[in-house]
């Protein structure tokens, strides 16, 4: 029997079978993906084969090849990865200029990881209703930066229902991963998009301007039309505080930054690292303000990760 993994609680997986029913499943034996050492060998969005048992549950016995996935370094295990979701059409990264502030490094690491598997990303700048005029101006500059690079940006307010209709239109007929730092209002946003979802929300910590985890597991939620017809899926994932890139070789990282890769083709040396070499077109583009310094610093931080061995390749 085959089906789609629509929920992962860490120990149990809910599989929507091709026959239309749902079955609670566990992994059979010491299940490991070929070539990937992961804390969650089965991810939401996976197509799987299951073997029902007498208890009314089932074992997952096989996973179909994935067309893509979004992966990050496991927070506690540097040699392992954590797969956020598999087989997605696009991702929405929910970010906030303040309350709490999403760092450009976090944004760029997520974008680079999505770029590695050709997953389009929409940047949803949430909580615009809370921003001062100065913060709104900064948000506009941030949106202009990423829009120029080639990423769709939306200015929204989940609580004031601003921009929700435009975002919802972009989700139709697609499987969309939603991700973001803890506290950016992802659950509130999904409740606005999916009125029947009733996802739990919480306030951010006033003392530290940081978010609290409200989603504790990953789940696929149907984007329903007239409450019956499934017109796509959204994948809700737990809020994350950091995004460690995983299994990227230093020479690959440049290609996951669109504008840096564009200028790198004009470097004097084919193996230019864009850090110190003479005739580096990337460094020249930074000096000429064609590449944002924040983006270049994010690129350097990922290079440093590899040099320091923080995110070692799986074995």
C-alpha cells in the first residue's frame, strides 16, 4: 500500500493512503536513507510504501525517490541533518523586521539551501502593522534588495489581514513549505490562510524579543476550496532559531547566491573563492554596490562554517 506522509510527530507518521484513508505508521527497523544521515529519515511530503499490521497501524517499508527537499543541520548533532519537508513546489519564509528581528544571515542561509534544490522561495515580511515609519522604510529596502535578486517579496500582516489574499493566491495548486524563526507569526498567518486549521499561537518574549515554539511537529494541511476540494497543501514546520547549512562543498556555495554567481563568471581564476584573489569580479561588484554587503557576509559565514568543520559531511 502506498501513500503520502502528511504528519510527523517524531515517533509516529500519519500517512494519507492512495485509497483516501489515513494510517498511523512507524519506521520498520533501522531505517536509513541512502547517502543521508538524518535525524528524521522520513519527512512530511514523502511518498512511501506501508505494510499494515493487526493493530490497525502500519510500518513504513520504503520511500520513493525525492524530487527535492529542504534540509538543515541538526541543532544538536553536527554530523546529522534535519529534513524540513520533501517534494515541495515552493517555500514561504516568514520573516519580521522586528518583534522579533529576522537576521539577513538566517534569510540567506535558507535561500541558499532552497536554491541548492531549485525550490522557489517567497519572502513574507509579516507584522507590518507593528512597525514604526523608520522600520517600514527599512523593510521596503530589504524587500527591494531581495526583489532585485529575484525573490518574490510580500509585505503582510496576519493579524490585520493585509496581503493575505495575495499570498493565498500564490499557494493555489502547489505544495508549499512554511518556515521561519520562532515568533514571526507563522501559525497566526496559517490560521488566516486556513481558517479551519486552529493552530496554536503564542506571544513573543518581551524581555528578549524572541519567539516561543508553538508548532512542535511538521504537518501537511490541505488548502481547501469551499471546505471540500483540495486545491494544494501547506506544510507547517516548527519555528527554528538558526539555520545551519548542511553538506555543501565550499566551491558550491557561490552558485546558491544568485547575484554572486552571476558576477563570479567574470573572475580571473576559475577556482576563485571571492575572498582575496586578484581580478575577483565579485569583490569588484561589492565595491561598486552591485552586490549587497549583507549578502556577501552571509556567503562568507557559510564558507567559514565549512572551514571550521561545523557542518561536516554525513557518513
